C-alpha cells in the first residue's frame, strides 16, 4: 500500500480510504469486522464513517460496529486514522428537538461525545462537517473545534460536500483566529462527475486540503454497469443513479464507450475508475465502500494499477472534464 500526507498535515494515510457506510445496513457485524481486518492487513490505515451511518432507527450503528472491532485489541485503534462526521439529525423518532443537528457549538459538543462513546475511543483523528451549515457562523464553529482539540477529543477538522467558496470562507476565518482550519474535503468526484475540478479541488489545493472523493464508481455506473445488466448481474447495477443514467441515451452511449475502451485494454471498469482518481492532482485517496471481501480485493488491485498516458487521454475523451474556473464558463 502506498501512503501520502493528508493535505498540509504531517499525517500519513493510505491512498485508499475504507468507507464503512455499508456496515450495519448491508454488511453484518461479523463480515464488517473481517473486511476491516483484511483492509488493515493490506495496509489500509484510513477508515471513514459518520455518526448517522446505520440510518433510520439504527443511526449510529456503523460507529458501534467500528467500536466493537477496535475493542478486539491488537493495536487496531492505534493503527487506524479514524474519520467520522457531524451534521445530521440524530433523532430516531418523531420531530427532532432543537439543536440535535447541524454545527452549533452545542450540537458539536454533544455529537462528538456520542461518537466517541459509540466508537469506544477517546479521540477522533479527523472530525468532518458532513454538510455546510448556513445558519451557524464560522467563528462559533471554530471556537467549538478548538476546544475539542485542546481537550484531545479530535486532532483535525475536515469538510464534506462544501463548495469552493465555503472552503475559502472556513479557512480564512480560521486563519484570523489562529486556528488550524480544514485539512480535508470529502466530495463527489469520479470520471462521470467532474464538476469538482472547476472550483472545489482548486480551492482545496490552494488551502492545503487533501481531497477525498466519495462515490468513486458513481453509484456502480463506472463498475461495468452495462456488462452486468447484459449478464443479468447485481440489482445494484440497474437501480438508483445507474438506472437513471443508463435510461438516458447519451449517458448510456458514454458508458458503453468507456466499457468498450477498457475491454480493448483488458482492464476492469471499477478498478480503472479508482486508479484514475489516484492520478488526479490533489486527491489523497478515494473512499471505497466494500460490501464484501471480494469487493475490497478489487479495490486493493486498483491501488496497484498503473494507467498509461494514452489510456488517460482516451478516458478524457470519453469523460471530458469541465475545465478550470473561470475559463470553463468565461473567456
């Protein structure tokens, strides 16, 4: 496994990030533990979760599964760079009570303590804002984060689903306060969805944030969706984002061209999509969310895959990026 620094920090993290959103809702606790063991054995040291994972009445269940895995010992917690998130409403029934969500100092204080209890640890390496809170001033947010850092409950703060100007606003405010600011941005970014290249990724690079792409296969669309559809494979290939895209003639033709190109090179679509992200400027590592051990093994192969310049150029022809801002929409 290859490692890199997380943004401008001295923290070394693996080029693949183990996403845990499936742990609990899709993958049971025993198999989740087996996947985490296999990932750690392969050198993956960066695990990502969120307080809301588990969803519905089971919010927090995923953090609990990580906590029971850490409790097995064997230096598991010490070897893992652990990221979780705050923002979501954590009420499990009825109307939410005020201050049970978003980024007020009160909710941040409550949410971090609840996550620590579920995770069975006394600190979180990367505490991420799951969404921008338009109603809470950044001075309040950074005051709360600085207190948590001083208490040793978190080490770094990151963002997720922020616009480029949100990143700038957050880190300019942090700089005025002599706070460290955001060190990472977790965003939707893949071959089929490249809008982040216009402003989010340039802003992240300018402020020293590592970029952590989520949905690297665009909901399965880049994982051989047409091939699986033709072979009568997994339901995942013909549902949600994949189904919507494949129902559109233009997008279907684009995915077909992608799969035909990789067939010519003897490459697997999903592994190539992950490997492509690892070539992109500013990217720390994509989040892979395996439901099974076999899916983890495929992601690990992608981390070792070298893509030729000719293939990279061909991929740009199939999935052209938007170009830099402002030239993408102006002269």
